[in-house]
C-alpha cells in the first residue's frame, strides 16, 4: 500500500482504536478468531439484531455494500451495542484495507487500459473549464438572457384595374399606387432581454429598429414601404418604430404568477396579447407570418395588436386540472398612457382611463383540448373575445373601415378556433375566425355609426416534403364596412347604407427551415378590391364599377440568435 493511502487511513484507524475500553485481559480469543474468519456478509439484512431505526444503520450498510468488509458472529448477530476491543478493531480495519487494496489495484488496471480515453476526456474537461471561466468573466448578467431576431423582406407589388384613386374622398385617401410598385428591401431587428428573478416571473425589455417607416399609420405614407401600409401590410411591420433606422423601446413589462392559477402582467409598453394578458391565442396559423390581416384570428377588431400597445395591465386565469381546460382573461391597454393631458382633441391628449385615452380592453373566454374525441391525439381550441375601444382605429382594413374607427367608441366581438390533426400528412391544421365591430361617433360627422365584419380560414401542412418545413395558405376578408349611417361622405352615394366595401385576400407560402436558426419563406398574395369602396369610385365617369387588385410576391428570411 502506498504511503499516502496509509496516511489517509491513519485517522480512521486512530478513531477506531482510541476509544476502545477493553484491555487484552478482556479479549475472548475464540470469539475473535471466529469474527476474523467468518465469511463476510453481503447485505445488512443478514444481521438479526440490526434495525433500520438504529443510528448507525446507514453507515454500516455502506460498509457492507460498497466494501464488503464487515463480518458478524456465528449466530448471525452484529452486537453493535457491545464495546469493541483493540483486536476486533484491528481485524475489522484489516478486512477493509484488504478490500480497498483490491479496489485500488482494479482501478489501476482500468486506468492503464483506458489511459488514452482518459487523457482525451481530461483535455475536454480542461477546455470546458476554460470556456466556462471565460463566459463567467464576460457575461453581463446572471439573471438575464438575450434573444435576438433579424428579418429581411425582399418583395414587390403589381397593381391593376380601372380605379382612378379618387383623391377627393374626405377620409384622405391621397396616396398614389405608383409609390408602392417598386421592388423594396426592408428589415426588422428585435433584441429581447428576458430577466427572471424567481424562475417563474419575466421582466421583458425589447429594443427594436427597422425601415418600415409609415407602418401603423405613422409618418408620410407616400414614403412608406408598401409592406407598412394598406392591405399589403406585413405582420413583421406591426408596431414598427416611428422612424427608420432608429432603435426604440418596443416592450417593457413584468409578468408574474399569482398562486397556482393566475398570471398577472403590468407594463409601460405592453401589448394586449403578451404573456399574462390573454389566456390563449385561438389560432395555430401561421407558422411563419406573411400578410398581417391573417394574424388576428379572423377578428382584428377584438385582437387589436397593432394599436393595442402601450401602458396597461392584464390578469389571466387558467384551469390547472390538466392540459385541457378553460381560461379566462381580461386586460386594458392605453396607447397614449404616458401622456398627462386628459382633454380630448388637444395636443398630447391621453392618460389612462380618461376621455382622451386611445385605449382598448379585451376580455376573453377560451378552451383548449389535448384530445379530440373522434380522431384521438389531435389538439383543438376555441375562444370568444369582446373588446371595447375608444379613440382607436381598427388595426387593418379598407380605407373606409379604418377612418370610421379613428375616434369615438368601438365594440368588437370575435369567435375563433383551431384544430390540429393527430399526425402530419395530407390533412392540414385548420384555423378559422370571424369578427364584427360596431363603431359609434366616427370622425367624419357627429353621431355617425358603422358596422364592419371580417373573417378568415388558414390551412397549414407541417413537415411538408422535408421535416421542419411548413406549407400554408389562407383566404379571408379584411375588416370592411357592411352598414353605415346616412351621411354625405360620398357625394354621389348620398347616404348609401350598404357600401361596396368588401374585399377578398389570399396568401400562399412555404417555409424552408435552413438551419435551427435560419428560415427562408417565399410567399405570393392576391388582393381583390384593394381600396374597398374607395377603389370602386371612377372619378372620370362617376360610376362605382371600377376594379382594384394587387398581386405580389416576397422572400422573407429570418435569423434567430
């Protein structure tokens, strides 16, 4: 035995020998001989006088099972309460040393046999330790993770039809399609800083920059990207900064659990569908978004994510009985909640809960199911949502639908749902929804009113051709005015109550999962009656039979890091 092994065992030996009370005269030589030569036990259960409640039970069990160096007396007892003689201690220590020596020799043989592999592992461990040390030295926070996303969009539109784009309409439809026919290259960059203090909460700070200037109704529309305005608006441009190439704080909210069933969100820059604001999103379409109109679960008025960003709070209740269950949520967001002027119609008007607030409040009741009774193994869900908004336009729609919702109050309702098949194949997932909005006291004339509708159906085939690639298509109608109060918005219409404002939209796309962090999505889209009723007016003839269509394509590349 090597010297360091003896030194290692010396304290244990002294500890065993020092407290021994018996002297040599007390030794039972016959019993000691039997103790030393008795076959070693293999399980502590072989001792009839040792119980699991004994204070040294675990220590004795370890000696037996790990080293096999404990023997008992011929009658199957251990006699743990009697004093140990020095001779008995020596016999026990000798048996354990023999076993340790055997183990050590075996380890030496194995180490020599796997010497090369151990050297490789040792080198890898040294490398990992160096990398961990470097990361610890350079990390900016122990509680925060950075997740980033950069998106490139390359695309163009082709406009056709006989519409002359009446610029005299009172809702300021004064843009020219010539400004939206060129091929464009836009980008969007988002940096999410996710911080958790307890492991269950979330403080999110999002920095964002892009060049969709004019998106969300801001800026000069004649200089905006075609993907930041009108029905060709893309989801990636939603909530875009108000200026090109300027970094802004896009999100700042704190989400935390309240008991086992509730989640609360409070933020100075929070959107109505962020964590803790809605109990569920009633759609699984799309896997990779294209046109913005198909990302509102068919009810843009109820789920106004475009203008529903600002100061607000929400609370969500989830049934905790399993994956299936009900969820109930309610939230409030004021887009101008950072302004202190509560007077409607003045510069800087806003506040929280004031007459001048551009705000929306959404209450949703939803249900998700993990098992479908007929198919088995599929997933499904549905939700009904009611939203009350004031001084807030619809997020997307025809020019006539957008202008009616600019001021006054809007009551919107949405009914949406989805179904996902048990396995991938020819049967797609189906998402569908319908929405309606009732608008009072619009901006054009006092006591005007209007009603708008929208709907969509989205189909998606996951793992198409190659695992990880998705194919999708959708069809529907953006919010359009179905009925309006008598007024003189259109001189020749003379109070028509059923406007020719409807439209139809299609999109088709295929998402290539190039790597785990890069996707490329080519897409095509077609829009009939792009300007709604505005596009139907022919200023040369005065007739309302003009045509107004858009066909376009784009290539979207997304990088996640």
